C-alpha cells in the first residue's frame, strides 16, 4: 500500500455518483485513542457485512480519517500502512472492500516538521472529501458522511453531503454532551454502521434513486 498521506483509489471518468464516506476510528474499528500497535486494531461487529452491502449496491465506500499520531510522532508511517493493510485483509474475509483511503497526517503543532501545517484536509475541513470526489468521480451533494464525532458531521455538512452519527466510538457521548449545542445536526443517528447503511439504502429508495 502507498504511504499514509497518499490517496488511493481508481480514477473514474463517468458522471459523478454518490458515495459513502466513512470515518475510521470509532466507526469501522474500535476507538482506541491512537492505534500505535497492530494488536490494537479491532473491527467493530458487523462492519464487514455493512461495507459489503454498500459494495453490492454499487455505492463507493471511501475512508476519510485524521491521523495526527503521525504528526505527533506516536507511530511511524509504516505502522499506519500496516494497519490499513490488515483492515483490507479482515474486510476481505467478509467479502468487503474499501474503494479509497484518504488520510490527513497533519497537525499545526506536529513534532514531525513534514506534517506541521494548518492544512485543508484535517476534518472538519473538507479537503479529503474534495480530493476523493475529484479522483473517483463523486457527487458530494448526493453522498453520505458517517462518523462518531461532530467533526465528521461538520465536515460532511460543509461538503454538501448528508451526515450520519453512529453511536459507536465517541458517538454516544458526543450525542449527549457535544451535539445539543451544535448548529450542525445529523440527518440520522444510527446505533452502528450496520444500521447507518440500512438507513442510507432506504433513503436512496425513498428518493426514487435506483439502488442496484
């Protein structure tokens, strides 16, 4: 796999299409703070099934994740690559795939100089989604952003996507203590990624959009 700050995904020349953007930690895998060792990677129950369902309905699945642990020097780029390679392997066991990986390794106070900047890609900024849209031929206004933090919801809303909160990871606490005072609110609150995917597919059908 390519380096952690490199975007991965096949480039498309077709008309823009909707996608499902997924936060990583707390949405796909257990929220562990920083995954500074491969042994700390644990996929949440049902995520393989949920992602496979999106694959089967021809909805691209794109991971967009802040990984400031690189900038802070908590782990090397090689570990991040290894974590994502292992996620690919584990998801494949359930017949699931990720269509693109977009990672922000930056932080304004980074220990590593190469990552020390106020970037446009760190969520809630929209740079990761915009790059994915260009690379993969995606329509952000028809897409979905799913995450466990209000920064994910703000990112999705700013990009014009429909944002969903999952109650895994930080989601339940954010819903109780962060959300009530936020201008941006989720279009839907789901127990987990499985429930979020079910809601997305039903919404697509209700809007008369054919889901393959």
